C-alpha cells in the first residue's frame, strides 16, 4: 500500500498507514444502531452516573457532528498492526485504528 511503513524482523512485522473512512449511508439509516450504543453506555456496570452521562453525551455529540457533515464526507484515520509469519503466510496478530478527535 502506498505510504505504508512496514518493518520486518524475522517472523514479526509492524505496519502503519493512514486512510479515510467515507460516510456512505444517510444518518437516519443508522439512528437505531446509535441509540442502542448509547443505551449500552447507560447499562454498563462500573461507571458512575456522571461517567455514564458524560460518555453518552460525548457519543451523541460525535454522531450529530457526523450527521452535519453529510454523505460523502471522509474522515482521516491511522491504522497500525502487528503481523506474525505462520508458515509461508503473514497473519494479523494485533490491529488498531484511530480517528482524530476534532
């Protein structure tokens, strides 16, 4: 992949690259999914009432911001991974991706 940084040491490799995620569905088609995610925050054990409210509010505000961007908007992201060689094949051991917070 163009721009990817890959380091190989014996049977282990580290990979990092950047990309974009593009909104291809109208927000309204995913609203039930998002509401269920917010409900799960409130149902989560181990968080105080304040923490639940903060997490759910933060999640909801991010979704509203995404909605305002509209269809076709692309968000940048960073992708990193560790791969291990198994026989002749490379397999993902660990994968992580993150989007910047605005």
